[in-house]
C-alpha cells in the first residue's frame, strides 16, 4: 500500500481529551478515532490490527473444536427476564422500540446461546458442543476510561461449551485455559493466570491479566510458586496460601476470563438432554471471554517507547515500512524514486505486507518520525547516501538493530523472517 493513496493522518501531539496512553498513541498514529466517551471508530490501520488479532484467536478456537456463529446483538427483554438479569445487570443497555417492545444491546450472550443450543441438543450424542463468536458488545459503563480498556462498545470473542457432566466440563475448561495461553504467547502479550471469584457458578474462575500500572485490577502474585489471585477474593494479602512466600501487589488489565457456568443458565431455559439410559439430565455449561479490542489497547500499553507504538509481528498492520528519502538533487532523486519503486514491487511479488511512504510533499524528518509513531516491525530506508550502491537500510523497530542489505539480500531476509513467523 502506498501512503499517498492511504487515508492516514497522524497528529504531532496527544489529543487533549485522552488521558490514557493507549488511546493517545492510537489516535495520534491514525489507528482509531474517538466518536464519544467510550466509543471509538477503527480506521484502516486499526482495523487491520484488529483483524490480525481476530485471526489468531479464531485459529485457536477452531483448534478447540469451536463452531463459529454470529448471534444477534439486539436481544429480547424476555430472555433476560428468564435469568432474572434484566434488573440486576447494572451495565445493561436497554432500548425501547417505537412499538413498545424492550430489548437489550448484548453485553454477553448466555441469554441467547442457551435457548439457541436447546434447539439442537436432544441427546448425549449431541454433546459436547462448543459455539463461539467474535462480535461487538455493549456495556453502559458509568465512567468509560483508559482508552480501549474500558469502553461502552467493544469487540469480544465469546465461546460457550455444553457438556453431559461436570467432569467433561472440567476437562474442556483446562483445554481452553491452555488455548488462551497459546493465544497470548502468539500475540507476544505477557499474561498472568489469576484466580478470581467464580460467583454463584463455582469456587474460582480464571482471569488472564496483563501486568501494567495502567491496569485497573489489583493482583497479588507469588514470585516463588507462581500463584496469583485477584484482590476481590484474596484472604491473606501478605502470604502465599500455597508456599507461604511473600505476595507482591500488582496492577493488571484483564484481557480474558473463563467460567464454569454449570447449570446457571441451562436451568432457566430447561436445557436438557437424554442420556444413554434415556433419562433427562441438565446440560452443564462453560463460558470463555476474550476482549479483542481490549487486547489491542493492552498491546500498546506494554509495547511502546517515547517515539510511538511497537507492534508485535503477529498483529502489525504491515510488516515493512518502506521510506524513500530525497536529497533535493533532481538526478539523485530520480534514481531514488526508481529504485524505491523497484524494491516496493519486488516485495509485493514475494507477498509481503509493505507500507510505502513515497510522498513528495513530506520532509525526510517527518517521514522518519511518522514511521516510529506507526511502529511497524521493520523500517526500510532508501536514502541518498546508499543509492549509488543500491543498498537498503533495514531497522528493527523493537531492538533498533540496523542492517545494510542489497535488494536480493533483503528478499532472502524477508523470506526467512516470514518462514520463522509461521
């Protein structure tokens, strides 16, 4: 993609109405645009990152046997009344139509997926079943803050599993736990697996927390045995209950949580199945959420420097940022333009994601500052000092490592990097 054809407008200064680092950098770099408090538009670059995160999550959900569906965001009031959550879910957006019917804008989908599953689960032969979706959710947050970390509209993956008995639910729960850890590893997002309250469902649920001072959750962690627990359920904030080592207090961003729902939602909707003896039994359920847009914000919080964002390879909107620097000498600049175009076309032919800054009206300094702000993994520079030898400077955004390569060496290097990332 050539930058002259791309709707990219960066900002030199942080927006005045944003206090969070993630939103400030994303807005400055042209990834998102703020519509109103807690609501953001994803621009082309931001959407590419979002879709890359979704692809990683989708792959793992499919590996776990999940079947992808897409459920309605507009949910009938009676479904929420069946679970008695119409009045108790404090962040529920409630919408009244001009025809007097009431609806909820879905913050989660237990009230929808359970009666849906009831239409397809009849006997033990229909179980286990796992259904997931990636969808926009809504929560009527009283004080949206922290950029993409606490919003009124957000993108989430939610997986729901259905089982004959608790033992099967327990086994699947452990598989999902491992699957989540694989996702965060691929995203290069360091997380702690943290015990949290299971509410009325079970003794514990589990959260996946990114440790950062920007986090809103308080975590107590044992560096000796790895035990971690949310502040809401911790009994002794000084000593680890497992090894009696001292606990360290930390701040975290919750980027995923998993629950054993058991019969919490299957009973209100009478979701049952016939076992092998022909006896009717209640279906056991689990739910597993992962915040897609929250992951995007979290990545920025933990992967940036004073110059801008540093995207991990797996989610970057483009892998290479090709920058053409001109000297003002017409003869020299003609060679630079020609060689830059040649490099760009060769990289495209090798099926590499390249953002090419070939703009003539932007100064060399502005181009380099913008490249750092956007934070693509590799910056390629074609400059006056190297044009006579037809060499390209390649700089790793994360490490700062510099290499001077010929075009063929660059092609070989990029193919090697592409192979390693698979």
